[in-house]
C-alpha cells in the first residue's frame, strides 16, 4: 500500500518539472530562413530557376531587413542575381524609369550596362533593389519581376 502514494508523489514531481522545462528554444533575432546559409528574401531554387542552372550563394545578411544575397550561376554563361535590402545605401532606378505594379511601393525598372537590369522599390520602410545580369533580355524581364515580387512578399 505504501508504493502507491510513493509512485503518485514521484509522478507528480516529474509532471511538475516537465511543465517548467522549456519545450522550445527561445526565438532568435533572425527568422530561421536567414540564419546561417540561406537568403531570407529569395530561395536558392528560385534563383537557380531564373539563372537557368546551379548557383553559388554569397550572403551578407545583418538582419531580416538589412543585407545582400548574390546568386552566381556556376556554369557558362555566368549570370548573376543580386538582392540588396536595407535602409540607406540601396541603389534605385533614375527618375522617369518604368513603373512596376504590385511590387512594394514606388517600384521601378531600369536597364544597366552589360545586359543587366534592376527593379528597385520599397516595402514599408525598407528599400530593396534586385539586379539581374542575363544573356537573355526577353526572359529576364519576367524573371526579375517574379524575384522582386518574392522579395517584396518576404519583406512585408
């Protein structure tokens, strides 16, 4: 008869200690997608699809709203997709550039030297610029817009 109260006391003690034990790690300042080796605004798969092959990723991400992700196609022709996010020194298209609807606020598209183009804009208080250097100008216009929509969506 003494075993039953002892078993109940041990069970109660274990149950109480389990309730006080944290089941999850505390959240970090960065979302899981931006910790370490992934870009928080564009997936590697999306970049590979736009560039038409495997990519090498170069990251410089300081926070969920500040940094750069550069995707470089590993085969020829070597093409590049670069995402810049932040407040301050993010490049923008010049006044009078073509407007892009549905990609953040005040988004515009412009052509850069060496068969590159850029979409720049803003989501809330965060500036963004996406540059794409591609040998196929006709494909890259749709592709850069899809990437810009993905970046704007992840910043929203």
